[in-house]
């Protein structure tokens, strides 16, 4: 509450007009009573009567049940009882004047504030005037009224006195407590009515005793005192019960999870609960202060600001049940205030409840913050802060669902050209800085609700939303790529960033998966054509016309388990024994028949269904390996891994979970990696591969020798096996160069203690040549074509030449001595049976 709302005595200025009206009315009533009955005291008995009236009213004003309202203590007194007795036995003018004198004396004795004293004097003089006027109108005469005629007039006078007291006092109390006047009248009406009834009985009994025998008046004080004590006890009991009810209501109101609502509610509720002029809550953690009353918050900020309330301050530390404090609660009053024992206990209880509410709200806010951080991290790229693939797919799916009313939706896929050179030359830290600046430029250049995302590596995407026409997408894409054209400053060097972009407009079917695929096709078209931007055209989409037309069937194929796995055995070249099997996925399309992986694998990798596809293939492979093991053939199974799977940090956990589900040791699984896996330069891939190897899973590098950096790849990837590409095996009979590659690969494997497997073995001469070069195992049509797991098991049982577990006769009889070529080993050796692939 501001300073201007109170005068120097601490009185609410809204009360002043009402107090003035009461005072003027009392003065007018006094004048009228004097004019109506100008009878001054003429005898000693009259003077005794006046003195008795003054003493009685003074005593009755001192017998009170106190009620504190803010810094002022109001009281329920016996004034109207003494006044009604007075107007019954003496002239009204005497009683009015004696009432004024008595209350002046009482206010001086109790040192009441001036405004409060004036109000009490004026109110009670009005009560005296009203009660006396009532008796005068019914022609009351004390000396001639019998006992049987006394009850009705006295009751009528008392009722008028009580009504005037209520009419004058209740509006003032309502304004002081900021409650509605009608609510103030109805509050505790039953208790007030009982009090009036009790005091009326005392007044009537006193008058009866005065008429019967003055000496009997000695019984009145004990009776009045007993009734007063009983009534005061009932008033205090009701007040305490209501106080506890208000405390319960107040603490319930604090059960909210928003810290602002907790603090603002606490201020308003505490102002009502303790009748405080101002309540202040100060939090220690962030130095926040909230201050106000039950009507408004006057200050909410950090730091300190002086209060305009000058008077009593009652502080209470906000402590929890563990004894630790979170802040301070302060009650401020304009005047001096001393809380009762019950109020002090209530204040401690409220402060403790507020402490708990603040802690709960703070904990909820912290949980909310953490949840928001996690949600943001799950939907955004950690390096650049852009949306990630998941966020892009979710936003795109949402916009595609409402595109009828939102305009055209298009996707721009951006790939940085020669970004690998930055990483290789300047290091990954410099590459990250380039990616961050590229992301910032794209974020700054987009318009409106366009979403920029980083899909991984140096690949970005921009989702255009609400375009008026498809052609606008190309215009916006050109602006974005132009923003990347300006060189980037990096450690004193200026690096030019070149990028290729592919644009696709949302198709009518296929959703975000198809939109992303089309943008990818357009982007690679731009790269192949040497253009900066290419727009997707169905006529140039060979994938759409051929194998990638299957993209729309992928969700159904995964759901209906259309993907199956065949197995091609890997054979010990010397003994002909099967030492492992490679899993090869097949798609049994209901309309197109069996589809080779070369026709659909790229589509799967570009779709969002790669994890589900990989899990289906892995499950079938592990089921087959378990069935072979139970039949006595403990063969490892080799499964190809997509490079995109290695970008998922959850991949190792998923693989180990499937192994546990099928009760297979980790070393019975071989994961084959493509030698063109340039993604191995990413830290997440290194971590994934390291986790797989540490878990005991074997790794093989497939198609070794066909890429650009075989040796560097081998130094980074912790593999157990090398697989020679079938192209070298096919050409070895006619090409010395192919033979040299195989020989060097075998020598490399021997020096690194790696198993070397040759792919595409089609003839016995190839088998013999590979064995003589030192290659330990091979696979190809010479031994078996890919077949279902059950058929392979049957072939293992049958064996070659009646030898279970073999698919080809041994090159030499056991125990034979042969002369080997110098390239394999100098001097003759005894040919021994080769073991299984080492675990």
C-alpha cells in the first residue's frame, strides 16, 4: 500500500468520510436530545445519578473482547448494556453526555488513537440517542412503569441500540479489513446475536433489581462477569477455529507448481491471515523480493527496495522440516503490533508451508527446465543448435498433414562440396567451426517459419512452408546458397564454401520419407551435373522409374516381414570345411517376386526405416546361427552394416540386446563394414565401433582394396577380418596386378593377425591359387549359392564325401606333404585342417 493511502495516524483515507459522517451525526443527535429535554441536574441525587452513569459506562467500555484488525485492536464491549440501563432510568440528554464523557475517560486510560477514540465516542453517543429516543416515543417513564410492563420497551430500546451499533460499526470494519460490507454483516452473525441476547438479559435483570431492591444489585457484577467470560471464551474459540480454517485454506492455496503464483498467493493470503498492512517474501537463492497486500503486488523484483510502511515489522524465517531456510517472511504494520501466542504459532506454520511450497515449485521448475533441455537436445543438433533429422521429419509430417490450407511445402537438401578436405587438412575442430558458421548463415537467411536442420556430417536441409508456388522454392534456395558463397575466416585463412543443393516439392503420397528421398536425388543430380542447384524431376529419377519406385512399399514390407535372409557359407579353402556364413537380405515382394539387395538397399538407407530393416535382418541371422549351434555346427554369422547405422550411438546397445535375446555369445556375430566408409572419420562412428569390438563382436572390412584409403581405414577401424573383393579374385588368373593386390592383402592380414576371406570363388584353380597365396577362407558359387538357413543346415549334415560340416573335398589328403610356392611359405609342410574363424 502506498504512503498516500493513510494519514499520519495510520488510518485508511477511505474511512475518513465515514468517520466524519458518524461524528457529525453524533453531534447532531446530542444537540437534538438537549433541545428535546433540557433538564439539568438539580439535586444531589441527580449528581449521584450522573456520576453513576459515567462510572457504569466507563466500566462497561473497559470490559471487552479484543479483536485485532491490522495494527488497530477493536473490541466487543458492554457499552450498549450500560447505555440502555442509563436511558431507562435517566433523561436521554444526560445519558448521551455521560456516554461522551465516559468514553473520553476510557480512551485516555487506554491511550487509544485519536481517530479511533472519536469514532467510538461518536458511535456510542448515537447509540444512546437512538435508544433514548425509542423509549421517549413509547412514552417510557421509569418511575411509573411496573415490572410486568418493562420487558417489551427495554427489549425494543436494546434492539434499536444494537441495530445502530451494527449499522455504524460494520461498514467501518469492512473497509478496514477490505471485505464486502454485506459479507461483514453476515460473518459470525450467530455469535453476535447470542452476545446481544446475553447483554440484554443482564440489562433487563439490572433494571428489575433496581426496581425491586437496590441492594440486590450486588448480584449483577458477578453475573455480568461470568457471562462476559463465557462469551469472550466463545469469541476466542470461534476466532481460533476460523484462524485454523483460514490457515488450512491458505496452505492449500500454496499448492501450485508455478513459483510466481506461489509468491503472489503467499503475499495476499498472509495479508488476510494476519491482518497485515503489507507482506514481504524474500528468497535467498536469487535475492528475489515480492511485496504487497491482499489487493495487489506492489513490488516484485531482484535486490532490495525500501518499503513505504513505517511501523512494526514481524520477521519469520522460512524453514523447512529439515531446518534449512530458503528465505524470510515479513509482516509489516503501520502501528505497534504484538502477535498472540496462537498468531505466532500460525505464522511459524505458514512460513514452513511457504518454504515447502517454494521448494516444490523450484524443484518443479528445475525438472521442467531439464525436461525442456532434453526435449531440445533430442530434437536439435548438438554442434550447430539446428534441428536434427528427427525434428525435421516430425515438423514435415505435421505440415504435410495440414498442407491443404497452408500452401506449398518443399525441401532443400544441401551438401558441402570438398568438406572432407577441410577436416583432413585443418582438423575436425576447424571443420566443426565451418559447420557452425554455415549453420548460422542458413539460420539468418531463411524466411518466416522455414526450418533449417543438420542431417549429419556436412549435410543440411531447409523445409520451406507455405510457399505460394513451387517456383518460389528455387528462388529461396538460390538465396540460401548465395549466403554460403562468402568466404569464411578461419585462423587467418579465407576458406570458400561450395555447396550443392537439391529441391523437391512435397509429393501427394509417400510423406516426408519420399520428400527427403526426392531432395536427395535432386542434390546428387546437381553434383553429377556440376550445378549448384537442381530441382527434382520425375523424368530424370531413374530410381523412381526403377528400383526406387519400391520406396513407397517399404513401410508395408517391414510391417509384413517381407524381408528374408539367405546365407552363403564361408569355407576353409584347404579343408573344405564351413567356418562361417554370410547373411544376404532378400525382399520377397508380393507383386515383383524376389528382389536383390542391390536394387533396394540404397532406398532403405535413405528412408527412415533403416533401424527396423536392420533389426529384422539381424534377428533372422541370429535365429539361424542359434539353430545351427543347437545342431552341432557352431558357425559365426556375418551381417552387413549400413554406414548410416554407425552414426547412431544406440546401435551397439541394440545389437547386444538382440544377442542376449537369442542367447548367442558376441563372438558368433561378425559385422561387415564397407571399405568406402568415409564416415569412420566421425567421432561417433569411432565410438560405436570401439563399443562393438570391446563387447566381443567381430568386425570385418568388406570389399577391401577397392576404395581410396584402404590402409588409413584399416588403421582407424579395429577389425578382425579382411574380405578381398570378388573383382580381384575374378581377374587373378589373367592379371598380375590383381594377384599382387591379393598377395599384399594376405601378407597384410598375416602381419596384423587378421583372417583374410576371398569373395567370388568360382573355380577350383581360383581356390588353389588363393590357398597357395596364403588366403585361409573363401566364399562363392564353387562351394554354394546363398540359401535359406534350413537348407544350409541340411547341406552341413550331408557334407562333401560323407564328411559333415564340409561343402568341398580337401585340397590334400590329411597327413600329405606338399611343396608350397615361396609366396606362401618356404619349404614343404604338412597340411593340417584349418580351424574355424578365430573367436
